[in-house]
């Protein structure tokens, strides 16, 4: 695996990333909510890109993985700014953004700021703070978030976590399904039918909303949110090659 490097992020946090040199456009993997760059998909794609001789970048937002900062202090806008800072520091020229879950939302935000050569969404979760958390909260939970600054939620994968008022309010400033989302590149969206975190309705909404000449959604029967089986990993490779072509 590539060595870990660091930069100082926009808010002073120490941000970690791993860059593999190669031919461009650089493939950039953006992890999900509370995930990091050591995940199965990120590490697999790094090895695959290296074998292909392609430039590859994986990274940790502040409060995630090897980066500094406190998770509960962050929000979508902060993490998008972290990713943008690392991408601009480590790469030059167009990039292919591969966003997993929340990383798909961050990729959608960055698609409006960076020179994009391709977009791959894996169980992309745009606007989930509003359409997932806030919509699903009870009135008591909403009151707790606004009056006490956060509410604790259980997790199927780890210990309970806190959803903060900052995350909710900042999410509203970064919604991508409420305004035009043009992408002057090929787009591939991948979604499992057994995904317990992101509904296929979300994938369809993103497909309908992205304004691109070549935009396709692949539904994988039986795949869950991790989307990390050998067959799913092969589909991700194929999607990256498609947008590069």
C-alpha cells in the first residue's frame, strides 16, 4: 500500500492521505460516514489502480481514520473542504471521483468545484442528513438535536454515534438534490437491492437529477451497503474503466 502523507487542512487539522503515482486522470476514492481510507473498497481499488499503472488517491476527512480532529466537530461542508484541499495538493489535472455512501454526496459537491473526468457512485447517499436523519427523527429527537446540540443513535456496525445540530444545519447548506447537478463527464451509479442504509429510491433520484449525457445506474440484486464482495469489487473496477473510456 502507498505511504501515508499529511497536509494541514482548511481548519488546521492534520489530514492524512495515500497517493499512488501513475497515469491520469487520478482516481480519487471518497469514503463514507464514519468510514476511512483503510476500508476494503479503498484498499482494493488502490491495488487495482497500481497494477494498471494509474494514479490513485485515498484520503481521510478530519475526525476520520488517520486524520486529526474530532468526528463530532465535523459536517458535510467541512469534510468536502478537506477532500478538496487534499485533492488539490496531491493531484493535478482532471480526476475521477469514486464516492461510497456519504462519499457519493461529497463527490457530488466536488463535481461542481473540480475538473471532473468521471464520477462513480457506490450506494451514494446524497442529502442523507435531511432525507435520512431529520426525516426519520421523532419530534423528541428533533427537539433534542436543536436544544441540546445532538442526539445519540445506534449503529448496526459499531458503537452508538451522535448526530449533531451542526451536521443537520450544515447538511441543509449542501443539499445536491434540490438544484441542478450538471456533470460534463460519464457517470456510473452502483446500488445493491439489499442495502439497509441507502434505499434504491435514492439511487433513482440521483440518476434522474444528474445532468449528464452518459449516466447509468446498475442495481445489483442481493448486494448490501458494504458492496465489497469480489463480484461487487469487480463491478466497481468496470465502472471506473467505463468513465475513463
